[in-house]
């Protein structure tokens, strides 16, 4: 088990974490010295024996020229409540079906830190995930999911529909209806109330209270699926 704030230096441990990032198709945030913009990518392969990683082409594509020029990058990612980051150097460049990939040196150390508050994955605006909030007094509020993490959610509601909600109050039942018959259920504390200036929709933010382990697992899988969908979208846009 890793401590809350841990620097890993054992090659086998580093490779194990990288393999988990690869298998979960986690989006990587790439920074390049001297560049103000961050880029997105993903791990294609982890080779412990030969001591290298294969990294997918960067998005936006302007980062590819910068990487080949500077030949050093910072990588950060989030996996199941943990912040992961490391630096590494470019070994060489390859391509497959006219798409570039990069061979990187295996990092010598890695920061592995348990997050105190979880990153929230954004829901695509074209996707509707219904949410129902209910209180013991019979009050109910319907809306749609805006973002989600194992720590809580953001929701959006039609104008005027959230006027009875008060910051700090507890809604005893929050039901998030995923595809099929799968649901996420928990009590929730309202931490934020606002309004979207463009759509005029009401926005709520809340934290889950006593989230059951099986519910946590459903959320983690859902967030991972959202990240994979985003990566696929970026790849399709790149290939146009």
C-alpha cells in the first residue's frame, strides 16, 4: 500500500502503475518545458524489460513538434483517487497508419499521491443522465448530471426549479440513472447553488454522504468510461 504522499523509485512498482494507466485508457496531461499549453495523450505500451514507454500522438497536434524539439515532458494523470506524475525523456519517434507515437524512457521516479478531493469528470452536453433529488418532507427535484466524481456531483436544472434548495441542507436520496437499469444512490449535501449565465439553468453542487463501496465502484467505472469516450472523440477529430 502507498502512503498518502509517496514517491515511487522501484522500477517494478513504477511499471505496475503505468500498466494500470494503460489498461484503464486514462487520459494523460502532457506538459513540455517552455510551452504554456498542456496537451492530451495516452499510453500505448509499457515495456519494463526494454525500459521504455510508447506514448500516443499529442492533442492538439502542435505539441508534437514541440516534443520533438525539446525531447523532455512532464506527465500527470488521475487514477482511482490518486494523482500520478513523473518526467521523462524522448528516445525516438515512430508512426503507424500516419499517426505518430513516441518511445519514452521509463521514469526513474514517480509521484503517487492520494487526492483529498476528487477530480470531477464532465458529462458531454449531448448526453442526458437524469438525476432525481428527494427529501424526507416529500420535496423532489429533477435535473441532469453535469459532472461527477466519487466525492460528489454537479447538476443542472430548468430555471426556477431549484428555488427551494438551500446551501448546506441534506437531500436524503440522490438517484442518478445511468444507461440500462444501473443507478447510483446516496444522500447528498448541497455545497453550491448558482446559475449558468448562458443557459439560465440552475446549477447545484453537492458531496455524497456515506457513499457505499459498491456505489463508489460504479462511479469509478463510469468516470473511467467518460475519460475513454473523450479520448476516442479526440482521436476521431485528429483523424479527420
